[in-house]
C-alpha cells in the first residue's frame, strides 16, 4: 500500500508517517520509482506508534517499544517497566495539576470580581 493508504489504515497523517520514517521509527520498502510501499507489519508498527504517542510515550520510549515489539525473544517485564515509568510520570503530572488547580482556585476565591481597579489576583501574582 502507498503512504495514503497506510495513513488511512493506521490513523496517522501522511506527514507524521514521513517524520517517523525520517527519524528511523519506520522503514517502508521503496519501489524503483522511489515511492514508499507499506506492508501489514508497517501498518501495525504505525498503529503502535499512534497509540503509544496518544498515551504520552516519548519518541525514544516508542523506539524502545518498537524494538521490543520486533524482538521475539523479549521479556514482557521490559515492556511493563517502560509502561510503569510512563504511569509514574502521568501520576506525577496529575499531582502537579492538582496543586496548580488549588492555587488557581485560591486566587479566584480571593478576587471579588467587582468593578473597582483593585485585583487580588494581580496583587497576589506580583508578590513572592
């Protein structure tokens, strides 16, 4: 299949597929005329990349996941370790966002929202 068909089958834009090829994440075959030719395995790798990126895995983590995907001698524990690291990063980000939400809620509550020029939010933000 050509890149357009691979894009449709994988759910990724052709531009993203070209980028993944440029950085070595996928290596489709090339026809004599230079056109890319994607097989079922290429599409499976593209789907893996799409889903892993949607879960927040970095490009380098995706590179590791693809390497493990292609290694029939892999240990599932290696894949699990990568996923655990991603989960820990997500948990950390959630904690950061909750703290940020508490701070913003405090600022919103401190502001009367009245017609006057005094703004508790700006006063709070301008002082350490």
